[in-house]
């Protein structure tokens, strides 16, 4: 038969068995098979060196695949044959590649569905933070100038790019908020690092973008990272007394108590009535509220001297309110950002008193105690510092060293009263 045409194909009838009709045209081996059902299928018959004749299926005739389409496929296959490639082998390899690609797409889709979003990573990270730090970090993640949860929160963490993170940090840098940019960098880096270590997230092969992101320049700068000298302590106490900035009384009490006890701002701001025993003059800080206690499960006992007791007694107690110094909203402590801001406002009228942070009050205590001759071990116990290499310290009873700690704080109270100009045998009458 000459060159096959649609007219000729329409005339082919089934015979109860399949048979082939070859054309004698420009495409050697091109033919059609008539199946028992009458269906027509296009084939190419060909041979390769040292191989018997083979038949390559080109497709079944349909409204979408006619003789023209079949002839195109035939010529593609013939080109492979002319180049020494078996078209059936090429087809098998191509189909295998397509199947592997399909499976990879499915795996990627499944992995993407299982990959935690940024919001989920942030939520996981926040559960490991102390309540006050958690509040600070949570607010920063939702900051109006660079809202992490809104901008990238719904993205799988594996799709977050270096450029996106750098842009979020730059939002603060451009408005000259370097410290905020630095804090956001630290919180996000910690959250991403913890996510990679969290086995249920299955991020072992994920490249943490923070491996290549440099912390914004000068974002480590604190207002001042130092200890106050005697003159600065006296002037600071006087500012608290005058309170020209109208700082809330609870914040004043927190700052005073920090200077008296040397404790962290986070746990001082969260002190609760249930944690203090004024009769025994102790503040029993729960393990969950201390940096070391979260790991050891052991709380921390702080002796209370008369000035500290007076501060606590002066705080009004409200029914159902657990915190001694509650914030503006009931049953919530003051935020760290709120305390920092109020202190900055308090210090503003005194140009000679260099700006410092609440944490500098803790450093001030450390420095002053050392000057007074308090042993380093006792200082560390009072401030609940981890003692490197001391295995026993991880298991000690929280009431150990209580006499030594009380003696150190009593000595410091006497020195503080001298510094602020209060007779040592009198308890300071608190105002503000």
C-alpha cells in the first residue's frame, strides 16, 4: 500500500485477529495495526545491529491522535534509530525519569505539608522562655514595623530566605532602632536553631539561613553595660523618691528590690505573694522562674532584709491578684520593655546620670558585694549563678548557704543605707 491516508484507514475492517498494514512511502516501517475490535494503532517496525525486528507503539488512533501526529512520532523515533539509540529504551528511560520526577514532586509536596511554618517554630520556641522573656519576644515578633508572623509566619520554615530575614531586620535599622534589630536577630536565630534540633520537625537536612546572616552592625549596643558607682546609686535612689516622671509605684518597687537583692529583672517583676514568707524573711523563687531552676528543677531562696520587706509590705494586695507588683492588666506582670522604657524616662531629667538598664542594677550589686568582701561563692549563690565544674551545685538544697546569703545581703543593705544617706539603724521610709 502506498502512503497511508485517513481515507484508507477508514476503509480498514477487523478480521477477528490483529493484522498490520504497512505503507510504502518516505517513512520505512511506519504502519498501522488493526485490532480485533477494529481499533487502529500506529507502529514503527525497525531493526538494530545484532537485534531482531522490533515494533515501537506510536499511539492509538483517536480524534486527538491521528495519522499526522503518528507520523511525527515515527520520524522522532527514526532519528533516534539513525543515531544508534533504541527508541524503546529511550522511552523506558524517559518514562522512568518522569515517574521519578512525579514521585519527587509528591515527596516534596508531602515534605512541605509536614514542614513547620515559621509561626509554628516561633510558638515552639516561646514555650522554652521564661514568662517575661516570652512576653518580650512575642511582642517583638508582632512588632508593627516588622511583623514576623504576618510577613513570613505562614511560610514553611524551609522556604524562608536570607533576603527575607535581612529585610525584616533592616526595617528596624532604617528607623534607627538598632537594639530592637539586634534583639529580633537574637530571638529569631534562637528560634530557628531550636527548630532544627527538634526531631519532630524533621529539619536535619535543612540549611538554617542564619548560618549566613550577620547580626546588624552596632545592634549589640546597650544603653550602658556597667555598674553604678556610689554617687550614681545615690542619685538614682533620689530620682525614685522624687518620681518626676510619674513612674508606676510597682515599677519603682521592682527597681528598688533589684538593687537590694541583686536578682534578675524577669523574676523580680514576677514575684508573687505565694512566693514570700515575711515572717521568715525569705523569698522562695520557684524553679520555673529561675534560669538555673529550669534545668535543675531546684528553686532559689533569697533572704529578705528589712528594706526589702518594707517594699513588699507597702504593695497593696488585691483579691485574686497573684503578683505583688501587677502590671496595668490584672494577673499580668510588667513587661521588660515597659520597665526599660519607664527607667529611661526617669533618668532623662538628670543629664549627668548616664543612661543604664535594669540589668545594670544586678551588675551593680555584684560589683558592690565584691568591694564589701563577700566571697565569690556566696555572691554566686545569692544571684543564682551557675558555678562551672561544681557538680554538687546542681543538686544542692535551695536552703543551703542561707545564713551566708542573709549576712551578705544585710551587709549590703547597711552599705546602701549609708550611700543614700539614711542612718543605718533606721529602715528607709519609702515614697513614690
